[in-house]
C-alpha cells in the first residue's frame, strides 16, 4: 500500500483555518453579528488552491492545470452543476408566492405543531424516490421557510429538518449515486445493503420525528388563516409527485419549470419578459454554490495527484484492528474523505478499494461494508458547512429573503447526528448475521 504524502493535505487545513477558524473568531471572539458572512467561502477555497499550486514544484504548472481540469470535468461535478442551475431556475419561476401558497395550504389542513414533523417525513419520501438530497433540499427549503414564517417556528429548525429528511433518502434510495457507488464498489446486491441500512436509518428517523414533535408541540403558534392560491401549488405538487414516483431529477425540475411558467403566465402573475428575468436571476443565485463545487473538485484533483489521499488511506488502514475496529475504520475512512472532497459519492468511490481490503482482512461482509460507506458518507455530507446540501439550503433561504449561516442550521440537524449514534450502536452492539 502506498504511504502517500501527508503534506499534500495542507490545502485542506488552510481552507478550514480560513473559513471555520476566522468565522468562529468573528462570530464568537469579536462578537460580530453574522460573522460567518464576512468570510467568503470562494476566497477561502481560492487560497487553498493557491497553496496547492505552490506545492510540488517538480510538477509543471500546466500539468497542475490539466489535473484540475480533469477533476472539474468529472461526471458527478457536471451533474451537480446542472442540478444547481435547474433548481435555481425553478425557484425563480415559481417565486415566493407559490411557496407561500404551499405553506398556507399545509397549515390549513395540518395542526401547526405537526407541520415541521410533516416536512421531515415528506423530505424522506421525496429524497428516497428521487435519489438526490440536493434536489430535495432545493424543492422543499422554500416551503420550509414559509412554514417557519407563518407558524412562529425558527427557520433554522425547519430547514435543518428538511436537510435531515433529504439525507435519509440519499442514504437509502436504490437510485442514489451513493447507493450505486457503494454496492458496485463492494460487490453486493442493493437489496442486501438496503436491509442492513434500513434498520440503522429507521431508528434515527423515528427519534428525529419524536424530537421535532417534542420541540414544536408546546410552542405557541398563531392561528393560520391566510389566503392561498391552489393553482400556484400545482408546480410543487407535480414536482413532489414526480420525485415520489422516482422520475429522473432533471425531468422533474424541467417539468416544474415548464408548469410553473405556464401557470404564472396564465394566472397573470407575471409577464413573459419578467418570467425570463426571474428564471435568470434564480439560476444566477446559484453562482456561489456552483463555484464552490468547481473549486472543491479542482483542489481535490491536485491533492490526489500529490498523494494526499493515499496518505489518508494508509493512516486509517494502519490505525484500526479487529472486526469492529475495521467497521469503524471504514466509516471514518469515508467520512474523512468526504470532509476532504465535500462530495459523498466521490468519497465512496475513493474509499472503495481500501474498504474491500479491510473487509477481506477483518472478515466484514460486502453488504455491511457498503452500508457503512453509504451511511457514514451521508452523515458527514449532511453536516459539513461547505457541502452542496448546506450551500443549496442557504442559497434557497437567501432567495426567500432569509439570511442564515451554516452554523445556524447545524444546531438542528438532528437526523445526521442520530444516524451516527445508530451506526455506532450497530457496529459495537449488534453482531452481523453471517
């Protein structure tokens, strides 16, 4: 096994020091309100890439650019960028009034104290059917913001609950990239991985619902008696039905854009030129999110070429012994890779080879290994402040006129935290059936 080059991981440390370190200092040290907004994440990643480019002088700069270009051109990155743009256009077309109508309608038929729990359940179903957490968060975050606005629940609570439900489906869906990557990489059937995964995820989901209901049950909420337009609800209904039916996320989003445009024009809510402008501004609102995805891909490509990920894999492989230690090692391996790449699918693909070796050495079944890879990658991806899921949620909130930082939302990510607890219980207290 290659020992790799630990120094190649330095750019990740530079990014974390600039983004998290300065953000925490501004927010809590200097007591600057919304201090994290003073740290532009794009600039932090640019600084990290600059450090990476200065490393390894034996490699020509043109070769470094080639490596970064190959990283950005990865299929997962291109898919993610297209989803971002389609999602932004959808939000721009339907506008805030459609989300308000959905929220008012929900609260007219559901007691307000259960509204947040229902958001979680809906996010679980939609993400499981669509196989994408990013698409689910994009669709449901505007509704979550409006539910929070009209029910007196915190926006961070509602958005964090939607993110948790989105990661539930990302972890379990048969059409999720993470499921496909984990099962193919470990050589196991999807249904075998699902069986083990389900009994880890379900307890975490049930406890999450109980916590959300406990938080919202006794909160005072004003009676909701706001008018809503059923016609404006239709684009979201069509999108949710498409997601639950398992239709491709691009087809779902394009259908939502088309139906939203027809409805808004037919109802006289906008003009054709204003509609195009709204569509463009919605897509433009995803600029920072898209740039972060591009910069992360470029940075990870250089780190991989320099041997940084090989060093990480080597360290994990050496630290853990025994069947249970091996399972924990697989989980921490893919989690560390996810922190480094901010992409759970890429993290699984990179961790697959070493995980197979650990399975062989420690007597771990392929289905348990695939389950751990998928679950731990979703745990870490669901909470890191610079992941696509968090950035999309923050961007969608900003489109709705609400400013949130990642750390506001992280306090309410109950499901990923409980999924970690459930996973550790499965590793150390539940013996796998042969």
